């Protein structure tokens, strides 16, 4: 296990939205009490050093996340540098900045964009808390297509739809929405929800075994999912029936019954219990803290300001977490989908 197979760079916590289901910036999002982290973000030289190390270990692709990736002040120089190392770039984005950066994205190329879309325009805007948000995405994708045609390149794109109590009634319209946006691949993922009892159990686990604070779960705190299982099932059937030429990307493939369990029972297992991240993936937070879980980054295995990725990956702190997680899930793991990241990128 000399080096991770997959690397996620969470390059900024800054975001221009406050999405209702977001663990970082929703009403209960954990970033509201950790705004000081916005002043502690790594600089371009730091990220370049990590890219150099990744390239030296023949990493073929990097995942860039936020916050909103395109709010990082030096995002274009960073993308150019990664591209110059021959590394493919995957970017998770809310899509609101695509019109501004369309020319640069097309020029750099070798990029995949995963754009978050929560349904047709009215539902999307309601979830994102920004009137006109959907229209900004549409304009950005149109401008990007124009730049692609001008240069003669193709930028791969997909939509991620987060199934939550705020959006699930729009699931059946997602294939049509994708067509209207000119995107042919869709991924649907269930949102995380953690009742207080689960969150407090997680706090005890981290405090008693890892001697650290558990802060992230509070951003996903809901006593129930709020999703009506029967109505969701109807939406899921409508979604699948209308896919046609649209690819349903199987990031978290679930049966109708598994979805029902996910949304109706916050603690019953759904899917595999094992987490591939501890064996394959490292995430670097904007502050330089490294972890295995991009969505619950409470336990740090060290900081890249002080150590290399390889040193952190092979450190006693990393092995301590691996050893625990191999034996049993943490309380939040039952409603976490981040563990699948390493499977698709490993």
C-alpha cells in the first residue's frame, strides 16, 4: 500500500450556494462554524507539489471538489498544471461558473465535468436557494458547447441528481432535463441523513477511539429522510422508463427495496459494508488535512504542509483508522455514499 490509487483534492470550501441538503453550507452545514478554514486554504504552489507527487506515482486522474471548484482563485493555472502532467481531471461543480470559464475548460481539455442538477428549473432553484440558478447552468453548458465546437474538442459531462426530500418529486423529469441540457449521462445518488442518536454515537466513536472531534455529521442531521417511499418509487419508475438513450451511471446502484430501506430506516445496512476508500483513496482538504472520507473529514491522518502524500498514506494514524474500519463501519457509514468513490476511480 505504498501509495493511494485514487486522489481527491477538495481545493476549496468556498461556495456561492447554500443547497438545502448540503453538509457544508445548508442551514445546519458544518462550515458555518468553521469559516476560519476559508482563510487557511492551500496555495497554488502547495497543490502543484501534490500534483507532482501524484504524477511521480503514475496517478492517471485526479478528482477536484469543493465547495465550488471554480471559486478557487487560481483554478485555471492549477488545471493547466495538472493537464501539463498528462493527468486526466474530473471536476464536481454546481455549474454556476461554467459560462465564465467555458473557454478555458475547452482550451485545456482532458476534463470531465460532473454537474449537480436537482430537477427541472423550479425544483433545482428551490434546492439551491438561488433564483435563476438552473438558467445559469443552461447558459454555461451552451457556451461550453460553442467553445468546444470552435476549438474542435469534446468535454465529457454528466449530471448528478441528489435524491432528497427537497428534490425527489422531480426525479422522473431528470432524463428530459438532461436532454434539454445536452447531457447524455446521469447519476442518481441518495442524500445522507443522520438522526441525532446516530450522530452522538459517531461522536463517541471518534472521541473514545480516535481522540478527535466529530463535526461533520451535524451538517447531515435530519431525524428522518423526509422522503415518501411510495411516491419516490413512482418517480424512480418514471425516471427509468424515460431514460432511452440517456446512460444511467451506476455509482450507487440500488433496487427499489434498497432505496426504501435507505429512506425509511436510518441504521439498516444498504449495500456492502466494506469501505474501499481506506485501501485506495486519499482526500486532501483545503487546509491540507488528509483523510479517507471526502464527506466526513473529521479524522485527519496528517497534513500535506508537513508530510508527503506517501508518508501520510503509510502513517500510523492512517493504519489505525484502516484497522478500525476494516472490522466495522462507523455510525455514519450506514448512510454514506463516499465509500464508492474509490471503486470507480481505483
